[in-house]
C-alpha cells in the first residue's frame, strides 16, 4: 500500500486547530477559564519532565466536559475555520493522502471527510472529557501508530512544518518542509538563524536548564559566601564554592535537565570541561567587581553566577549530553 502523508496543523491548515478550537469554545463559554490554573500547573510539570506530553495535553482538553453537544460544537467550528485549509492543498487530489497529526482525532474528522482523504491517524481522545485513550500521536509515536494500522505501508512523501516529524520523514521516500505556502524538499531545507535560536533555547529542555541554573546560582552564591567567612581571599572562596556547586549541578542537570541517569566519571569530567568557559567568565567577573570596582562580594557572586548561562547550555549540548539525531 502506497500513501502520501501530511501533518495537519501548520502544514495544510494555517495555524493550530487545537488552539483555534479552544479559543472558539472560550468565546462560547468563558467559564472554562476555571481550568487555567490546572493547565498551567501541568504545563510546568511537563516542562520539568515530571509529566508526559500526553498527560499535559489531556489536561488542556479537560474543558470539553463542560459542553453537552460536542458534535454540534465541532460543526459550528469547522463552518468557520474550514477556510483555513491552505489553497495549495485544496487543489491537490487526496485519494492516497493520510493525515497524521498530534491533534485529537475527533477534531479533524470533519475536515478530513470534506477533503475525502484516504485516512486519518491522530491522537485518540475522548471528546466527552478530553481523556487520551492512547499516547499522544507526536514524533516517533506517529510512525508507531501508522505501522500498527498499516504494517506494510510505503510512504511515498511526507509533508510537515516541523522538524519533530523527522521520524516520519526518515520513514518516507521523500520529505518536504512546508513554510506557510512554500514547499521545500527536506534535503534542501535549512533552518534560519531565528529558527535555530528558537529550537535551541525556546524548548522545555532549556527551561529546565534555566530552572536548574537558578538552583545552581543559589548554591554557588551560598557556598561561595559561606566559604568566604573563613577563607580570607574572596577569589579562592569563590573557586571552592564553584567546585561544590558544580558537583551538585552535574547531578541536577543529569536527572532534571537531560533526563540522563547514566552517571559516569567520564561524563562528569566532560561536564566539568564544558563549564570551563563559564568558570573563566565568572572568575573575571568576580575579579573586576571586587578587585577593581570594589563592590560588595555578594553582588559579585550573584552577577558572576548569572553571566554565561547560554554559553554553558550550548557547551553541555555539544559535549557531555550530546544527542544523536533520531
């Protein structure tokens, strides 16, 4: 069996259908704002790696239980938003098309029926309460779901707007990136500088790193200050405090930031080497603030701990916690 696969949101649909659907529902019933605190809490737990993406998204759709007639709601929604299906896709034939999306299946059924696509593979969600019946259909899970349904399938082409669909592109004969209405062969696609910055720093992993960095900042300042109470030279006190906080930082970054429980001496040494640029920057900062500007040493320790965060994060990604592209 041969198919052409398409992501939905941002690819053939101009925007995010789940976000648009929530906005539509909110206009209908503003009382669903009562779930915002719970949503924010679960989003925070997801960022920290405590909750999965599936668990987080399940809470995002819990507002559905406040509506009696979901089918009527969906009809009204698509009567308005079907026009956001991109023109280039409407002009194509869809007899061999399979839409494969992380959005809820119930949300995409109406447009897929109108488009008369071959099949729809999306996240299985109970439209009555937002409960996920299977793992969120995202990333590698898309390939898994597709192969479960069609074991001997041949994917001729895969169209997407996100590099998170790399597993599907790798599974296909040809891959294409869709940027607005522009279609680019994946082999020719190059991220812009803004996209590279976004995919590097605007991620749950970087947010976890900043969170751990705040803890490490507190540890570095605390230990440096405590050591300075009985070590006369403030620079020496800073170095000893830095080494102490660095050891704690290795443990926190391994478990929280990168979810890596494989603690080894080799990795710890690489971790320490990755922090050399950060250490030099901080040491210079301490020297300038205390020895040249003659400001209070606690201010020096705080500023020194904050400076160099982006450089350190990049060093960790490229050295001790380098990931292979899947």
